[in-house]
């Protein structure tokens, strides 16, 4: 039988969940964002990591986003899930540090994607200052996604030993 090989895993799921004051959030929607942004990445990593360990090579990337870098008012489920994803990254990286597998979290900057339509729909009253930033960044086209691709490509090289970082 042919053996399975998975060299690179990129966990890139991301939803904002409810936008607005935490106390006004629908808590089922809040938990759904945690499930999408954190639990799904952990589930896929749990499935793929044994294959990487068996093959003695792998690169896992968790797209954490800016929600993990500081407080993100009115986006509590997004910020909480992405911050937890960073800690998950650091923890798993430490657990497998003696293997040829690395686990890192990436914050690609503001990429102009459909997720930002949620901020526009929520409006300034619910989204706060991020509403204005979103409009400005969308107008400017956001970051070039090719920069993130090239960064991940560099971190995927077999001789790269960077592990357990949020970059």
C-alpha cells in the first residue's frame, strides 16, 4: 500500500463571529467562531501530525491574524479564538521540538477578502474604529497576499528550523 505524505498544512479558516459588544453577542454564534477558528485547526492538526511524525518531516502554519496580536474590541470571539490558536501553536511546537516538524502562527496583515464585508455590514456603531480601518484598507487594496505566500514558502524549506513563533 502507498504511504501517505503530507508535508505542509496551512490552517487558514477564519470567521469574525458576532461583531459588537460581547454582552450583546449571540453566544451560539460566539462559540461557532471558536469552533471554526480554533477547534477546526486543532482537529486537522491532530489528524495530520501523526503522518508528519511518521515521515519525519512537516510544516504546520496557523493563520492567526491581527486578532491575536492585541485586544480587538467588538470582535471578542475572533480575537479569543486567534489568540488561543497562537498558544496552541506554541504548545504543539514545544511538544514536537525534537522532530523535523515545525509549527508556526502567521499574521499576514490586512488581506482584502470577503470577511471584511461583515464589518461593513455591521457598521460603525457595532464595529467601532475597525469599521473605518476596514474601509480605508479595502480602498487601498490591503496587503499583497504574495508576501504571505513567499514567507510561508521560505519557512517551509527543509533546512528552516524556526518553530513555535507568531510572526
